[in-house]
């Protein structure tokens, strides 16, 4: 019996550890945090005024919950010139030089790709939108919180490699969104199911071994 308690207790602890990493426990951004970032953003001046205003407005509306960054990208025709070596390289490979370090950093903050896809054709339905510049891929990146987005924006590790993204992409846009439903399971659910299934398997195995030994 004690071993059964230990198995399910360990499963519960493991899931709580996962939630400790996956969820935002610090609440929404404070006014002081936003003001500090706004000053830094204005000092750097690396975003157009309208995009800076959109970003600050997004931060001010922080609800402390997760959000998803919807990205659509288009690659240039042919190879691009590597900004460091001057050699011609594949645009996707150059983008990976930016994306892989970026993905590793945000994974540490419970950010991860929720959905990725390759574009399979032109606009099937569209109005009030600019002409298709030649989109190639779409992705949805999960962020634990808007504070984690700030941490990524302010991370000095990306200062020297963000140019790879700018050179590799002919067109892109990113817009934040909040999930309101769908059929895709959240990791909160499927991680719980995996842990439960593993604990149940260990529990059943333990009972089977005990019964065998008692014969």
C-alpha cells in the first residue's frame, strides 16, 4: 500500500513541477515594468513607431495569462547573402541560425511552438488585405506570459543574431492572440494524461509483482 501511495504521490509532485514551469505565477506586468521597458524601447529605436505603440498597448492590457504569437513568413527567391561571411546561403538555414537559439531560450521560459505548417497555396479567400507577398510557412508560438516576451526582447543574446532573421525573410508579420478553444489539447491536459498513464502502469506492474511473490 505504501508503495502505491509513493507512486501516485510522485506522479502528483511531477505534475506540480510541470505546472510550476508551465504557468505564470507572477501575475500581470506592473506599471513600473512597462515604464522601464518603454524607456528602453525608445532608447533603442529599433521598432517603427506604430509597432512600438502596439507592443506597449499589448503590455498594458496584460491579464497575466499565456498568449500565442501568430507568425507568417515568406522567404526570398533563391539564396541570400550571409551578413557575417558575405557568402550566399539558403534562407531557411540562415533563419535557423536565429530560430534555434531563440527557441532554446524561450523553452526555458515555458515557450514553445504550438503549431507549425507549410503554406500550400495562395489566398483562397481574402479582402481588405494586402496582396500575398509569397508566404511560405506559418507558426504559432506559445508564451507563458507577456513578461516572458519582454525577457526575450531584452535578451542581449539576440542583439547580434536578429539580423539573420531580417536577411532570411522577405516578408513576415507577428500578431499576439489568445486561445478561446479548439480541438488541440493543451500540455496541461496531455502531460497530465501521460503522467497518469505512466503512474498507472507502474502501479499495475507493482501489484502484479506483489501477487506473483505472494503465491
